[in-house]
C-alpha cells in the first residue's frame, strides 16, 4: 500500500515536472530583447525551424516547440518567408505567427518613373533591403539574368519597371531585380509589345531607349508623344538628337540643375551632342506612358523643342524659330 502511494506520488511529480516544462517551454516568453529576423526556407523541417528559433533566443526549448508543432498538426502549415519575431512573444504565439504568415518582415519599395539604376540602388539601400553597391553590381551584369524579352545590354538600365513592390526583408539583390524584371515582362513585353521584338519598324530595344529619353525630357503627359515624334524626326533626317537628358546621364553623379556649354562636350557614348543616333542604352526606367509614346509617337513637323520654366515645351519646325523661342523664354515672356 505504501509502495503504491509512493509510486503515485512519483508519477504525480513527474507529471507536474512535465507540465512545468510545457508551461516554461510554450507559454512563457524567452525574454524581452529587440525584434529578430528569421528566415524559413521552403522544405525546412520543424526541428530545423525550432533550432533556429532557439539559436536566436526566441524560444527556450526546441524539443518542446517541435513537440507542440507535431501534436497540434501545425508543423504542416509552417510558411516560408522572412519573419520579424520578438522574444516577448510566447512560443505558441510564434508558432501561430509562422503558420498564419503573420509578422512577415517586408518593405514597400517604390521606384518612380524616370529613376536610373543608381537612384534605384540608393532607394533599395535607404529601405535597408540590401546595399546600393551590391544592387548595382547585380544590375550591371545583365547576363546573370534570363529574360523572355530581348536581352538587355550593357546593363539592366531601363528594364527595371517603375512600380511599387512588396519586398521581403533580407531578400537578395538578384531576387529584387528578378521581381522587377517580371513586372517589366508582364506590362511591357507581354501587354504592350505582345511578345514581338519590333513595333512599327523599330526594334524592341530601340523603343525602350527612345522611351527613356521621352521619360527624362517630358514633364507634361500630353507632350510625351510630341517629344517622341520630334526625336524620331531628327533620327530620320540624320540630325543629332542633342538631348540634354543624355548629357545629364553621362555626367552621372555630377548632374546639374542647369547645363553649361562645356558640359555638352563630356566624353561619353551617351553624349547625343557628339554622337548621332540613339545612345547605346536607356538612360532611365521609363513608365508605361512614355513607352506607349515611343511606340506611337505623334506625327508632327517639329525638329526642335525648348523647355519653359514650368516644364512644358515650345516646339519649332526651323532652327530660326527655335532660337527665337529660346530668346523669348530667357526674356521671361
């Protein structure tokens, strides 16, 4: 009788110890430190996830966490992704978060129309997604990426579609770039060009380059097709484009609010004051409106344009008219 009582007491003590371990391992937060990022890859086992959580100080016991995941059946529902978790969460709250996709760490990345690769890289860096240097190194190596549209060269300049993207924290530069290339593929290659490498006698590549010039030059929506028409008129007549936006691009980090005559001699293949034809590649990321304008430019007689202070332009047929327009704008009329 006494032996049976002792056995029961031992069993009760064991159960109490187990219950205490469960409470300690599942219901009590591991600490009160700052949020921690954890990456769960597709196919990771629950034991691997638990070990990572334990190593990051988010849970106290990987074994108890794994057991709870298996007993509840939640181990089948753990999602892949990047999660922002804190030790102030209980292990059960953490298990629910990674099963329901809650607390996934991500950022909104907005790429405005007309941004260059350099500007996109700076935006990525500012959002703490990856470093500007790493992003640029990837974007300037187009052969590292496979695209359904004609391969960009000499870099991905102009092919990272301007849009707002939801990007996981910790996502690699190449993954971010691939996301932007997929958007370009969908909007431009599939929807606008219908997967054809030419449109109205112009190659896909030339259309994107022209669109980038329009994007950089046009400040008013209605002028985009007109500017595209002017640039094409100059190309068809063998006249140098003399596009100020290409000079700004050639200057790189030395961009100026107002160009001087000496800037027009900057040595660069992108200097359209020195070289005939289109530049060797796009000078920025054109938006859909500028790409449409490059595909369907306005049929206009103009060969020249000059910007007013408000960003609109005066268009001229002859050089004499163009000079008169410049003089009038400088006089403030």
